[in-house]
């Protein structure tokens, strides 16, 4: 079979593909089969240093000399190239990240849309004037940081790389990306396309490698001026500690334990479809997955029945065969998810569906879509992010109790509210402590335009929408005394 997956991939530094300074490499696996499909350069401190210096040189030359409309044009060309190469990128996502064809296609299209969306704002980033009276002219300018580090996770590798790289470049920064070691190839390909679109050498660099080596070296580098990290809470905490040494600002998009609140008048079919699509068919490997289903007692039995019926229809399979649901990313992740299900059983939860490795599964890293019942707020499964296809079913009696359970979490990323009552929808939307709220749907087709980020331990700062621009710019105030 011909494949777009290269046998080897190097680092991308200063526009060139190069080996790691010490010649090291690591394997990358097809999560659907468990087979090694490529070897990727394992970057370390010296490689990170080269990449950051290349980025800084590119920034120093590019930012002062380039009109904002040229940054816009670059990103529009990159978006067009992503669409032209969509088939190739879909296959990369299927084979290296285990995304079923439909999700892979969504990842590619969303990446193209991020590039376009931020292309559209690149020449509209204004400062303001501040009146100080007759003796002064005062204005602000919005300036890029310089070298931005981008550390995305493995789950939807194209869009989560583009989500940070596109606004960073639109604002005039240079970037060094450290892709997730489980699925680094899509991010490398995306960077190559941005270079093909005309990015000058060094404006975008990719250093592949492990988190503790390449990632930590990037975070600690004194010439990195901003860090965007998307991933787990413990790694976010480690990055914040690492960044503190240089006082490097961080944008952190971390985990969630997002509630889906079904009131007695909820459209149960729509809710079930949303849970199946976003929390289970994704193999639960999305931070916004609505993994706590809070059901009003009146509708709980009917909702549970509908959910179990829908879950029984989900077809698992190798990503490139176009199943409803693909594998988890790695053996490690598969084991973590199975342990979390065991912990839930120990805590007294009841497995209503799934709960293990599917009987007829291919050799890859599969876990059945799993619904847990009899879950209470204190159980680990109601509190800890699992990042697997596991939803916890809980019940409530009234609005106040629903809000109480929803907010009883150290996370605060997204809430889903399902009700036909307008006032209740707005009341509850105000009361839940999460950065995003969806009413009677979940996700808005990717929500590129919608500010996204966490309350509490779900993160710091915002991705997506115009709000993300604040993460990639700093404000300079110029105050002029006039005669
Ligand atoms: P997961 O547990 O799903 O692998 P992580 O949050 O640990 O998710 O990883 C997300 C990203 O953070 C990956 O690119 C990973 O390499 C990187 N990473 C992990 N540890 C560190 C670290 N100490 N410093 C910087 N980056 C890290």
C-alpha cells in the first residue's frame, strides 16, 4: 500500500529539515494497529536552542519589515494549501493519530479555517489613542512578543497546532512548535505547508521530541517570550513552574470534566447525539468532552435508555476504515483509561455499557465506549479527567442541585445546558463556572470564532476567536509631550 507517512522525519529549523544534534530518534506508532510506522528526530536542548535562535532571527527581520497585509496573505495561502493537500493530511491523521476518517477530515478543515480566520484579522489589529489634554499625544501600539513556543497535544494535531500558530503569526510573532511525541507528523506537515506558502526561513520551526526533553528545554529557553500549552493539568503545572524562572508568560488550555445538564424538558435525542459524537466517538480524547451527564430524576431513566441504545450502535475500527470511533492514542493511554474504569468500579459505580477492551478489536489501542451509572460527586470518575471514552451518569432533583454538582469540580472548561425554558437557560448559564456554555447543542462545529478557555484549573487565557489575539500581543503605550 502506498502511504503519505514518511519513514523518517527530521526537525524543521530555519527552513531546513535536519537531524537531532545527537542523532537520536524515536518511533511513532499507528494507534489502530500498534505498528511502528516512522522514526522521528528526538530533539534536545541544543536543537531547541538552534530553533529558538532561528525564530528570533526571522522575527527580527520579518516583523519590522512586513506590512500586516503580507502576514494575512501568507496565512490565506497556507489555508489554501492545507485544503489542496487535504487527502494527504487526512491520511496522516488517520495513520498517526488514529482519527477516524470523518474526524480527520474535520481536523484538516478546522486547521484551514484557523489559518483563514486569523489571516482576516492580521491587518486589523489597532491600538488606541488616549486623550490627556492639550499637552500630550498618547497612543498604544499592539506588538508581538517575538518567539512564541507552541506545545500542542496529540488528539487533533492539525487544528490544535493551527489554533495557536495562526494567531501567533497573524500578530507578527515567530514560532517554535514542539508537537506531541505520540503523533508529531501532522504538525510537521502543517509547518512545511506554511513554509511552502512563503513563510521566511525560521518564522516557523518544529522541534520534535519528548516533553521532558524537547518540551522542557523550550519552556526554559530565555529567548522564548511566550508559551502556549494545550494538554493535561499536571503538565500545565510543570510548564508554569518552568516558565517562572524566566517569567515567560503562559497561555494554558488544560483539562475538563464538563457537565451536560439535562433538565426535565430537555431534547433527549439531541443531547444523546451530542454526547455520542463529542464524548464517545472522539474516544473521549478531547478536553471539552462532556463527561458528566447530569440528568433530572424525571427524565433520567429515559435518557439512560436512549444513551445506551445509541452507544450500542457505535462501530469501532481502524481509523482508516472510517469507523464511528477509533483507537486511543497509545498503549499507555489505553491502560490509564482501563485503570480509571476499575477505580470507578471500586468506588461503587456500575458499568452500564462497555468497560473494557472490545472482544473483536484489532490489535491497536481500543477501549469500548463506556457509560457508568450510580456515580456520585465524590467518586474519582466524577472528579478526574480520564481522556477516554467514558461518561459518568448522575442525577439531580432541581436546578440548584444541578448547578451545585456542575460547579463541584476543580475544572471549569465547558458546560452543556439542555432545556426549553429561556429564563432557566440563561440563569444556569450565568451560574456555571466554566469558560464556555452551550445551550441545546454542544460544540458549534468547532467554534473557531468563540473564545475558549478554562475557569479554575482548566487553564489560563483564551484560545480561539478574537480573544486569543490578546495572548500573542503586548501593548506599548507611547506618550508624547507637545509644545
Ligand atoms: P498527555 O498526558 O496526553 O501526553 P501532556 O499534557 O503530558 O499530555 O502533553 C502534552 C504536550 O506537552 C506534549 O507535546 C508533551 O510532549 C508536552 N510535555 C510533556 N511534559 C512536558 C514538560 N515537562 N515540559 C514541556 N512540555 C511537556
